């Protein structure tokens, strides 16, 4: 199947009837227009060959685009006397619907040209009418039909266009040009494959889609699009968008600062001299057919635009491009960060092996506490309790511990943290190692539930130079590292008595956004400065009896 051009010859009569010639000579400001022949160019044909019998209407328009002469059939437009001026000769299918789509739609042709009427002169002009629609067909390779037996195929477009192609369908369908066309194959049971054929169907292009399977025989398809016009073919492995020099889509796939777990910052530039439409971005999962459009925000004083898109799925490839009106930039892609679960984030799992441990294996295997050190002179001060928001909760209490038969008394804050603990009685500060390896998506917020009761009497001790504590404070915080560098951190600190479980939220501030984390910790302590030591003694100010209950930690990612 090939496409058709219709050539309409418009001749100014050289040998006109004598009466008409006399009129021209008398007027001296008029020319004479006569449509004397139609030439049908059959070097390119469609599925229904167009002959000289094709009904072509003609409009003659003046410089203000007003129709000064019309004929439903070009043959009826004879001996037209026109004032000297420039005219547009517009020819088009007289009995077809340009908006019709599908197998029953008929080909619609149109074209136009300009002609300058000069006094007492005759000249010949022609209008080339080409197909104003696009054509599309679908075929299946034998390999495809051998592998898949149950499937339904359709071509999807704008305004809910959906044209079903049966397995034995050989016809091509006509569709309106200017719209995006997507192939959709439904294999049933919720398994759907889709691939965009073109983001802007060109008039007089015939899109031949052939469904095949890869050499490996899996469900990854090769789609070949043959775009045919004027007897030449363009074959591409997959459909692509041509980059518009005035619209540039930034490739963010390697930009860690812009691609996160459940959101991304799309960016690009619009260099159009006149922006008459909003600048926007479109994005979708690579496997989906439906695009989502979001408004772009211009960076002040520049031609750069950006948009934050969320929520996205973890570890998923997305496509996106910038657009303004009918102009688009190149399609780029990125893959979001993968999700990594934090064990026992709800703090429901506890075990006992001499001391209490916030894991199921009787050790500080992921979460840890200082219970092993406290237990040398007393009992665990960080335990799992049923007084909780749900399930079990962590109860953390600041206590005084007697060691060496009671000759030495030290204070110990209740704590729980992601990390490891190995008691060093001579240097308690070195007993704790915060953090565990982490390769998951960067969280943006830590939330959970807590109660707090500060102790009655503050001990003396060192505090930050800019303040003195009048009441003990609990501290719940999260930190992420890349190597030895802290890249993100957030704290929740309060000295208020909170008797009922209350939700807290901690935004995580990233001071470094161009690196991904390799280690994470979450920490909760009943006394904010209970980890400040000089030798075996706590020098941070705290209060014995301060108790923090914390439960149901949750990390958010957008």
C-alpha cells in the first residue's frame, strides 16, 4: 500500500472565447482564470486507487482568506474573471470527512498554492493534494503467532481512539494526523504490553507495525515502524522523538540529585522566541501507554524549566519529555532507586538472652541497645513492652548503675539504635557503633509514635555552650552516610511530658544530594546528652528516671 498525490492543473486561458478576451482588454485590471484539466499522479497510490473521478472541490481565496469563488467540483469552475491580486487556490476532497477514523474512513486529500493574477496575462498553476490523514496497519510474524495464541491488539490514540486489529486483519486504518499513536497488546490476566509508535502521526505517512519476538523468545518485542511517503521507507528499531532545537529535555538518569526512590525532578530548556502555550513535562512508566502531564516551573531569569513528579514506583524505569504546544523535546528515561526494607521497623520483635535485644536472635544483630553494659550493674533499661501504639514498643529509661560492688555509680540513658554494641567498660563511648550497610532509596521523612516523661532532677554536667538544660530531653533521629560523609540527618527533640502515644514526623535534611547512601541509622534515647562521656562517667546533663516510649517507625520517600 502506498500514498497518493493528486495534481490539479489550473490554467489561465490563453485561447479564451473572444467575448472574455474583450472584457480583459477593456478592464486592464483583471485577469482571467480557467481550470482546464486535472492530472492524477498515480506514481503513488493508496489502498483505494484515486483516479480522475475523485471529487475535488476548489476554493479561490483572496488575501483576507475570504472565499471569492467555490466549486464543489473543480470541473464546474470555468471562465473566472478576477481582479489583479494574489489568490490562494485551495483544493480538497469534496465528499469525505477529514475527522473520520478507522477501517471505514475514506482517504481525504488537500493542498493549496498561491497564484498572482496580472492584468492581460495568462499563466498555468497547479495544486498538489496529498493525503491529510495517517495510515496504520498491524501484522504478526509467524514466530509471534506460534508463541502466543491468546492476545488482542489495538492502536490507541487521542480522544479515546481505539482501533482493534484482529489476528487476521490485513486492512490499514485511516487516523487523524497530529496525534500520538500507541500499540497495545493484551495477553489477558492483566498482562499488557504497550509501545508508542509515534508521538505525532504525520500526514501522508503509513505506519506498518509488525509484531515479532526476540531471538531469546521472551516477551520483549521488536516493533518495526515503516514510515512511507513518496516511495521511500524509514525503518526504525523502536519509535523515537526527534529532538527540537528549541526544546531540550535534560537527561537526568545519571543525576543522583534528581532521581530518588519515589520522586524525580524533571528538567529541560525552552528556547522558543514566542511561548504561546504552557511549558509542560509528560512522563509515564516505560511499560505504560498513558502519559501524565505536569506543569513546568521556570527558573527565574533563565530559560530552564523543572517539575517534581511523585509518587513514583521504586526501581522502575520512566520516560519523559518537555513540550510546549505541539513542539516536543527528545524522550529521555531514568530508573528510580530501589526499596530496601529495614528489619523490625515497627519494633515488635524482641528476644532475651541475659539482656533484652530488639531482634529475634538474642543478639545486637541489626538493632542494638546498651543493655549489655547496663546489665553488668543492674537490669536492661531498654526493653520491649506491651504498653504500645501497636504490638510491642521500645521502653527506654535513664538509670543509675552501680558497678564494682556499688563503689562506682554511673548513669546510663535508655537507647535503641541501628548499629552494633560491644561493651568497653573503660571507654563506654567506644562501645557504640552507629549504622548498618544500606543501599536502598533515600528516605525523606522518619515518623512514628512516642510518649515521654522527663526525670525529676537534672544532674550536673556539660552541655552545649549556648544553652543549659532545665529539663531532660529525649532525642529521636535518623542519619545517612556515604563513606565517612554524613549526607542526610533529621532530629526530633522535646522535653515536654507526653502521656499518650503521639505521632512525630522528622523531615530528613540532605546536605549532600549528589551521593547515594551506603549506611543508615535510626536512634532513640531517653536523654539527649546521655552519650557524652569522660572515661566511664557521663558528663552530659540528664535526669535519672527520664523515660521514652517509641513505636512504629516508618520511613517515607517523597
